[in-house]
């Protein structure tokens, strides 16, 4: 099988500002869930230093919508760590696989997107990714480069590199078959196409979340089958959504968008549950182990979690909008939502349970909305905030701090009191 992308992008100018091996490994393994395998990764990094050849570090993203959220940016931020260590980032825009929709993390088929829709979405992605990446050390590649010239024979030959048993080893595919749910042949092809991306760009390392483990390991197998050295899989943990119940996702409405205005971004961060502070510091803010450990110690000493949330909010907003915007967003939040002189003098106390509470239920039972349907409408339209963080999920359940301010619409407030 031919390699349509062979040779392009493989030139390099050597590793600039290279870190010693131990410092590189400390940086690029920080906050990682799994590496397949760490021994191979250390060998590759040592070889890169010795030969002055930067590693080619791949991350693929399907343009399923116009917005990138900060959950997507966890492996992208890891690419920046590799770049800071002197290596080359390669972003793959899935303009072909995006038309299929990745089925390997779902229990049912995802509707396909048109080519026009995928390309329209892709146009917004690169600028969002570059808020974190070093543009000078980033290649942006579209699958069109190699798949547009694929023939039916090429596709069949690619399929010969895999077995049905190999595909059905993925638990999602197996589960759907066992439950009698549809499983299209086009969905089984998704991991094969993603794997070929690694062959086309000769990836040394592929980044992704743990939900992409199966797909990334297929890339290792295909590279080996086609005579290339298999890439190392560097897998990041899942960033929980704002509700803490599901992974962050646009379809669930529990996400922080990279292009969210600074005030909205800060407010959303301030709405997360206290038990999400450490994972958000590690994954969303990219804080060092020293900063994370200091935050843990402060929480254990009894400091108000709101102080850590403000620190987290500043760090996340600064990452995407700069320090000045972060300071302004914090000041706006504190002025509008936290200072007592900004609240009505007759604000009522509303008692809630000590565990996770459903915000919709609190609104209705606290007479802050006349009905379930009105409460739903207000939440869906962005008219409900908790301590300044907008609640957008009608099923949101959150752990509430004692004294938290719930605002419903423009003029209805309640101070939430947690039962002892």
C-alpha cells in the first residue's frame, strides 16, 4: 500500500532548548493515566536527544462542532509539554473520520456529518488549539491529504491488516452486538482510518484520552504491520464535566468552551463541586505537582474551597485569555456575585441537604420558579447561577457550600444553607 503523505513534514531543524532526559520524562508523564509503554517512551526521548531529531507527537480531533472545550485541551496541553521539551506536534484534523463519527466510546451509532459541515467546523478549531500550542512547532494536517487519493483497492488492503476479532475486542462493539444493537461496517472502519493517520505522518507518539485507548493501540499495530516502529500511546485521564457526573461534552452541556468569554469561563469554574478541585487543577489548569499538593494541604487545613476555586478560575482563564482578562473576570465575579452589598437586603435562606442536590428541585421547592417547566426554561436559557457559575444542565446535581448564592432570573436570590 502506498503512503500518500510520505515525506511531507518529516524535515526538522533539530531539537531546540532541549531538556535533559529526566526533566523531559518528568514533564511529559505528569498527570498521565497510562503510557504504552513508558520504557519505549524513555528510549524514544533518549534517542531524540542523542540524534537531535525531535519526536513527532500526534493528536487527532474530529470537528464534530464549532467549539473546542477544555476537556479536549487536556491531551493538547500535553502536546505543549512535548513541544516545550523540544519536540514536534502534529494535529490531525479528521475531515474524513469526522464524517463517520467515532463510535468506540458510545453504546449506539452517532449520526454522520456532511463533508461541508465538517470543514466548516474545522475552520474554527485550529485557532482555538493554538491558544495552548506553540504554533512554530505545530504541523496541522488534514486526512484529505492521504485519504482523498484512496481507491477501493487501497481500502480493502487496509482492511486486510485487521481482523474482525480484533475490532470486536473493543467492549463497546461487543456490547452492542450482544444487546442486538446496530453496528455498521462504517463504524468498524473508524479505528482503521485513525490508525492509518499514524502511518501517514510517521507518528512517534500519539496523545489522547483514555476513551481513545483502543483506537490509538490500533495505530501501533498498523505501524508495526507496515514496517514502521510502533508509536507510543500517552493517555490522559478524563476531565469530568461541570456536573461531575459525566465526562465533559458539548452534547451534555456540561463543558467550558475554549472560546467562552472570560467572565463566563470564570463563573463556570466557580460552579464546580469541591471534590473536582484537584482534578481540575491538574488537568484543566495544568498546575505543577507542587501547586496541586499545596492546594490539597490548604483544603485539608480547612481553608474555604472558594479560595482554591478562585485560584483555579484565574489559572484557567489566564491560559486561554491572558492574565489581565483573568483578573478582570475574577473582579467582576466577586463584585456581582460575592460581595454582600451587591445582594438584596432581604435575601432568604434556603435549607438544602448535605449531599449532592438537584438544582431544578431546589428552585421549585424554594419557590424561585412557579413550576418545573419554568425552572427548566430558566436553566436552559442560562438564567440560573450558583455562586456566579451558570447552571446549564436541567439534571445538574451539585455539592453546595454553606452560604452559596443561588440566582434565578434577574431578581430572585436565595442563600443556601446546608443542613448539618
